C-alpha cells in the first residue's frame, strides 16, 4: 500500500520537484533508495538524478537538499551516503565505491601498453602493435593490436576486429579485449580451436579508441565522462560539460540524423562528420583491413545491436546478419545467468560504427552492450561479465569459417591482384557502398546464407564478369577465383 500511495504522491509533487530542480540545480547529497520497479518512472519524470545500483531494488540518487526533503516527506526510504558541494564527488562515491577511486582491476591505458609490450617480448611471432592515429585534443597515440601466427606479415586471411571504449566510461569492453588477448596467446598450441583461429585469421584489437576520455575515467577525474576531450570552446580548460564529442555519433554515414547538435549533450556529434582524428584513424584502418566481422563493445543493457531497421526497411544482408546476431546473443549469458543477451536491430540513421562499417566498408559489425544498469562494476561482477562475453567472442571467431563466397580477382594476363567491385545485384541496394576486393591480394569475402546467387565482378578498364547461379554450400567458404580481361588487350 505504501508504494502505491508514494507513487501517487510523487506524481502530485512533480511540479515542486521540477521547481526545486530549476532553483537549486547542483546536487549536494548522495542517497541510496530502496525502490520497486514502479518507483523508477515517477522519479525520472521528476528529474531526480538516479544512479542505478547493482541490485534492481537499490538505487543511488544525487539530490539537492530540497529534493531529499521532499522524498522523505513523501515516504521514500533512503540512506544518506555522503554530502559534498562537489557534484563529481557524489558520482565518484556512487560509481567507484567507498574509496572514490576506480578499482585497480581496470586497466589504465599505460598499463594496457605495458602489458602488450610484455606480450610482444614473450610472443614475438604472435602479437604486434601499431599506431593508427593520435587523439584530437591531447595527441595520445591510438594503438591497434594484431594476433596471427605470422604476425609481422600481411597474410591472405580473413580478418576480424574487436573494439572497445569508444565511449570512455564504458569500461567492461576494454577488459574483455585484454582477457581475450591473453586467452589467445596463452592457449596457442594448447587449445586446438584457438590454434586454428590464430593460424588462419588475422585477429585485430583496438582496446581503447577514445584514449583521452578513457584517461579521464581511469584517472579518477570523472567517472561519467563519455565523449573525447575536445576543447569545444577553446578556453584551455578541459573536461567541462560543453567539451568533448561523442565519437560514436561522428561517423559519416547518416551523420546529420544521429546524436545532438548541442555541445553540452553527451551525444554531441560535432560540427561535421569525421571532425575527430580518433574516428578518421579508425575509418582509415578499417578501410585498409576490410574486416569481415567486427565486435564493438559498449555498455549497458545486455543486448546486441546490428544493422539495421531503416524506418521499417531491413539491411540488404539481413538474413545472415540476423543469424549471426541470434547466435551471438545465445552464447552470452547475463549477469544473473538466467537468460542470454537479446539481439535488436539498430537504427541506420545514427552516424555510429555499425552503420558506417556495414554501409561503407561491408564489415558486419555487432554492438554488444555489456552489463546492466551502469558502466563501472565491482571486480566480481566485472569478471562475470568478462567470462560470459568471452563465449560470444569465441562464437564470432568461429563465424569467420563461413559459409559465404571468397576468391581472388586478378588480371587475366599478368596475374596481378585487382581491386574490383563485387556486387550481388539480388541483394545489394543503393544504401551500400559497392564492395571491393582488396588491393593487396585481390581477395574478397562475403558471408552469405546457403543458396544460389548472381554475381557481377567489374573494374574500370576491364571487361566485367557476370555469373549466374553461384552456389553457396552450408559449410565453410565457397571459393571462386575470377580473372578479368583488360579492354586494352582486345
């Protein structure tokens, strides 16, 4: 009965809570509330700054003195955790715990590079790192890491990418990447599956894309920092609310339709697409490597987003994308362990990685939203998230076996590899940039469901090849090598 009455009363006092919000905007108290599922909505409507806990029944809130008094008057039971005139301190206490510092189980970027350096010494033939760019504001190096059996050579193998921390406060993905790297290296020549993956694939990682923002979170400056640290107003003061650009709204695929044009928004997309060097570095790297598959780790929600639902129209490759997304979800258990991650179509009009990678490059990118309620977790829950997500990583690595079409496109006379367009006219639409074979090997990959397909292989200066009824089996890759004749040879 109390909960029913309290919900009704809180709705009655909404105007007063909004009034207090407008006249005392800086929270000075952190409280812990005991709530039911029905309590959340009226509190959010009252603009109470909720910080979900690890248990659905417990929730933190950063409130003003007036808001705390009104909640108490309306029968909400809560405990005062701390008071401070510094709003950031309230969030540090809620998200970091009593120490008000990030638990050392989380890697700083310096620790990541140090760990990778030690791996390079221990496994010089299996892992290497390269700088793909520098951050927009603080000019830190952005590293990509490669694992393969002949790691110093570019091999004619399918490649896969794991990326994390494009949003700097979303830390679990970084730890998943670091654990997966360790797992692949330590179990090479011990576990047959891992050995097969490393021998036959190029496995890449960008464990932290938003390096500047990641520093803000892991250095205990601000646990809620999401964007990069671009000094938008050029006043020389970093980490203000008006600073930073959401890197996952800065890609040039439907950029204008996603994010916000307000620089104070957590989803500020920037003044133009690819304004940020983090995104341009990532895009150049992805275009060079032509990844077949990609996982981009975010948090939170225990869901998987993939391309796409474009105002009711599904992606051209919907059949195989949905099949992979369903398999990926079934292989990742939730924190509670009673169910698994749920796949959802993502929107196409967003300017995010999955729409850009798929629409522009042809990479099937899946966004995994790890964890629930928050982005920073205590060590035991973090370990649970990491362990559960490793199973998803293993599943997606297995997906590199196909089925689908692969092959080499070469010059019929010289045998040299050609970067040619590979189109499946019964599938591809104008929303996709035409897929191409690689410059280095002339290799193409296209994951497909079993069936019969029509193909057009073309390049300027060459006679196109049109193939009907190309059969894709239900296992592994179907290889189809193509020789193009130069029109100059006629």
